[in-house]
C-alpha cells in the first residue's frame, strides 16, 4: 500500500508538470501607460492608451464602409487604434507580466502586388511610412537598459485561417493567430510570397517585430520605452506590445520535489520491513 501510494504521488507530480507545460496561455499585452510625450506626433494620433491591450481584428471598426480584417496587407490606420510618437517624444508602458520577449505591433502594411489576393512584391516592401524608435526596457521602471535604435517593418496578422482576400477581407477569419508566438523572420522573408506562402511563413504567429530581452533584463522586463530622437522625420506608431512571459518556476519546483518523494518512499519501505520483523 505504501509503495503504491508513493508511486502514485510521484506520477501525479510528473503528470501535473507535463500537463501544465501543455496549457495554452492567453495572450499577454501591455496594460498601462506610464508616461507619454507626443513630440511632433500628428494631433489625431496622440491617445497613448491605443497601445494597450490586444489588436483590433477590424481595421475599419466604427466606420460605415464595412469590415476590414487586419492582415499584413491591411494595416491599422485609425486614430483610436494606434498611437504616434513624433520627434522628441517618448512612450513608456507597463507590461502585464514580466517579459522575456516582446512583440511590437507597429501598424505596418505590406504592398500587395495582386490586390486583394495578397502577393508580396519580389522584394517585399511596405506601403506605410518607416517606423523607427530607440527602445529601452526596465525591471523597476527607474533604471532603463537601452536595446538600441530599431526599425519596425514586420506586419501584423489577426486571423491565420479563413481569410481569402487579405488586401480587402470584408468578413472575419475563422481562427485567431497566436499573439504570444514570436515571429522570427525579417521583411525580406516575405519576398515574392503569395498569401498561402505568407501564412506558412507566419506559421500561426500574429507577426510583429520581436525583441529578445534576456540580455537586457535577465529576470524579465516590466516596462518598455519607445523614444524618437529630434530630427527624425517619420513618427513611430504603436498598436500593441505582446509579451512572452518569463517562465514560471512552478514546474521546476515540482520536478525538484520528485527526488524527495522517492527518498521518502525508500524510508517508508525500510520502516515497513522493520515493523514486520
């Protein structure tokens, strides 16, 4: 009885760890604005809360001319959906969980050479203006570690199934992409790709420009700041910032408990044998 009970406990711990590692977690995004200085941002795009939470699947939401699915060829453009940071400006936001990686969705749109079928030009390029900012991250919101000046040229994609006309999809797709899955390609990865090949490249990811924070913030970053230097012509735009959280230690702690359970099992077996004598 002791042997069976202890073995079951060990198996229970292992099963718990295994099942927890396979849980699909909800997407995590920025959840609060810490500070915002618009700089020379266009007046209509100075609502910093637009950078919080997830992306809007309908870029035409609130307009009378119908649905417009967010795809790499149909980027967000409305003042309510994106915030601009102009020359001399900055935006600091808080992340809902400590981040090991962040995915910045900067309202980037790709040129569709076969509109609305969604075919990239031989050298993939954007129809949106360049997005660039100096990015820094912080654990405590006081000390910020710079990541350098970064160009954001990777588009977003809301639906990974059910879209047939990505340049002008007038109905929702049938399956939402994974906004917590980093996209590891570059703009050139889209060169010449048609819509099926573009979806295959994204591989279920919601896209965006992904930044690894492991060197700058080994224990995870809680804050990210975008700064645009004086003299920069084009503003930076932010739609959303997705998060890959720092791994939780629960699974490791559970695995660490297994040797202790096995040791306890051996002691109980010895005590059981001694009592039989």
